[in-house]
C-alpha cells in the first residue's frame, strides 16, 4: 500500500514516528539501503542523493579523511538546562548523560546524509530483499550476499542482522588506540592491531561470517596478547570459535567464553565482548522488538574526532570525551529493543539500539541492568571512508553511568589509517600461527 501525501508528510515530520513499516512505501521512495529517500516535511532532514560520491579535493588513500563539512556551523547546543525542549529526539541514554554530568552537551549540526557504498553493494541489497530469509528461529540467515540481508525489515531480528552483516569492505587492517580513563581522566593508551577478513562479504562459501585477529602492541604489560575469532552466520548451528595467546604462558588456548557478556579485551571491565562494534555475535539471548523508525539526534560525520590535527589528550576527559569535538545530527533511525529471554543470562537485561536507516550501523545504544535502570550508554562516531567507500565508526564509546568512567575504542588520530581490501585468506587466521604472531 502506498501512503497518501498527507500521511507521508505526517510521518516525515515525526508525527507518526514509530508507527509505519517500509511496506507502506513504494520501491522508488526508498534508497537501496531501504531508507526513506525523501527528506522530512520540516526540511531538517534532507533527501538522500547518493551520499559522498567522490572524496574532497586533495584526498588520496592512506590519508586521514578530511572533513567535507568543515564549514558547517553548530545549529543548537543541547545542555542539561534546555534538554527538555529536545527530549522527543533524545535517547534515554543521552538524557541520562545530561543527568550524570552537569557539563555534558551535544552540538547539533546540519544533517548530512553522507553514506555511500560501491554499486555492488546496492545490487546485492536488491537481490537480498528478494532472497534472504531467517533460519533457526531467527538465529541465522540464508539467501543473502555481501551486505545487510533485509533492507526492509519486518522484525527486530532482521534489523539486528542488518547491522551484523552490513558491508564494511572485504577485509581490513587497523592499528588503533583504546583508553579506559579513570574517574579523574587519567589514562594509558592501549595500542591494538586488528585484521579481519569478512568471509561473507568476500563471497567465501560456508557458514563463516568473518575471521578476526586482534593483537595488543602496547603497553608492555599487555603486549603480545592475541585473540583470534572465527564468527559464524548461524551461531546456534555452529557456535563462534575463539582462541587466545598469552605471551607469559606461551600457550594457545581455546576461548569459548569470548562471547556475550564476557569482559571485552583490555577494557578494564567497562564493556563486554558483544559490545565491540556496538554489538556483535549471536542474537539468541534476547527477544528483539522492532519498535519502528524515528527522528533522533545521533553521532554522525565525526571528522573532527578523526582528524590528525587532534591529539588524544584533546579528546579524553574525565567522565566523557570532549564534546566540543563530537558532532550530532538529526537522522531517522530504526529503534530496536532487545529484552533478555527467560532462562538465559546476561549482565544487560535490556538493550535498545538506534540503527541508522542509511547504513544499518548502530549509532547509539542504551544498556539496562537487572533493576531496569540504564547502566551503560554506547555511541558510534562514524565517517565515510572515501577509499572504499564505506560508512563505519572511527571511535566507539561505552559510558558507565554507575562508575562515572568510560572506555573508548578506535583512536587513530596519531596513527596510520585503516587499510582496506587486503589479500587475506582464511589461512592467515589459523590458530596454529598464533604463537608465531605473539613473538614477532
């Protein structure tokens, strides 16, 4: 059924926010990603016209990505004093941040729908819309290739799979920093090298979704620790395989607990394994409800946080990052609520995801404890990596409201840029080579 002009205007203005599904829109009203092509009635969200189709002048692969929107001005600054005026477009986690930190603020910039992908991704999305389906009660996917399986999701499981299987290139290598500031803002930068082969996006046969190798390079007390993960598309049929190498013991061990709420790598207990990339791994412990689409203020086009003219000390502060460097925009997001299933366990009783309609990247997440109170708040600050192109985070943050601390992952301001499209093969992710990797 196609919407009437009045109904469409009402939805785009936010009046219907969470009521409508993509089935209400004709195919030519949606982008290849399944997002609404048109802007909203008030003009605060523009139409999608293809995103960034060519890099800014002077850019070449290997450079830090220059800000194509450097001339944009802050339209409004939301603070604890005026947040009530904007409450309908704030996540519950953002509201909790204002309550927790009196100096917290959000600078709102003009909305730029910068997301773009290679044509092959758009072609795959069209085919996925016809062929992809859930298997194993929603715990697996079949009939999809390259990227998000369900551009017009019918339920919460499909929306979460869109994030898990979204296109992030075919392979990459990055060396980035992770910081876990103490309550007074002091920190030690942890340097981590990661390599990944996205088996699914590379068209490799079988149930493997990706191969992932993570090595800590600094500080010295952690250097040489390695994590290897083989992730699967259906983790009920074939669970994730993981191995660790500890340089002190010089042994490679199976690590079946590197999943769910097992502590994340070198994160000082401030995030779980399944919080890397905002959310990863099996989806079976939650009932996922697709609440609907809504206009929200979310982190976007984070070129200031990515810039090589910014030092780590400029970003890292006590309580939260330097919000003068964070950019927020008004975008339509899919709201998905995950409620812990009876008979299963996880430290988070409920998760709420805010998933970008243009990329299927989770941009923000609210994580609740067993008492029903917000415990942690996640943000993914993303940019368009022109060299692929692909829309992905440059800095992921998990705020712990109870301890007043946070962990931030992905610092690359003072390091090399991501390398995409490397000629990795599954043999490069063999557990038998971990000891060799650890002694290099």
